[in-house]
C-alpha cells in the first residue's frame, strides 16, 4: 500500500497538472515528489511548462507588435489616400477607384457616373480672404458633399477641383446627383 501510494499520488499529481495545462492553465506546475523517476518527470514537465509560458509571452508580445505595425500601416495608407484638409479622398485615391470601377463596369456591364466641378473665382477668394479662411471654406464644402452623397464617393481632385464618382449611375441618375450637389453647395 505504501509503495502503491508513493507511485499513485505522484502520478495523479502529474495527471492533474497535464489536465490543467490542456485546459489552458500554463502556470500549472507538478509536484516533483515521489520515486526518483516520477520526481524527475515532474521536474521535466515543470521545465517544459516554464518554456511554454515564456514562448507564449514572447508570441503575445510579437503579436501585439504586429497589430501595432498593422494599425500604423493602415493609418499611413489612409493618409496616403486622403486629402488631409478636407478628409475626402485625394487625387491618387480617385484614380485608383475610377480604374477599379471601370474594370468592374466592363465585367458587369454596369454604368458609372462622374461629376467634376470646381469652385468659381478660387484665386480671388483665396487672395482676399487668406489661406486660413479658404481652408475653412474647403472643409465646409467637404461637409456639404458628405451630406449629399456617400463619403467614399467624393474626392478633392486638386486645389479647387472636386470629383464625385457614382457607381452604377446612368446619365439620368448622374444628372440628378449633380443637381443635388449643386443645390447643396449653393
């Protein structure tokens, strides 16, 4: 009985530790007691769990670093495609999107509407009001556009030039959208 207990109790402790680890408790440790072989097995299991715990923490840190870098890359991509003053898509984003929409339209037979417009007397307003006031006018125009159409469809094409892409819009739909934009800006 004494010999059986000296073997069964340490084996049971090893089994409990293995079960705890398999259920996700990486801090579980086995008692390194009992006959020499079982005590050695417990010590080896504990060493293995320490290594697993260390590598898991290293993986967690590496994963966090990857998530941070992904977030930074996403921010940089967004900034590269966004006009910083208005928050609208920029010239580069417009050209990428229109290429994608043309490919889609060719594949599906859908139509695409496009409204291009600029602000009349841009230079005169800029000269008389100054750059800061003009920037505020451009930001207000962007807010107005966003109220009239989907944000992802509006682009600041250049200084005072804007583009609105209307996927799947025919001539009649594009004309209605252009008039809606004109009235909103007016």
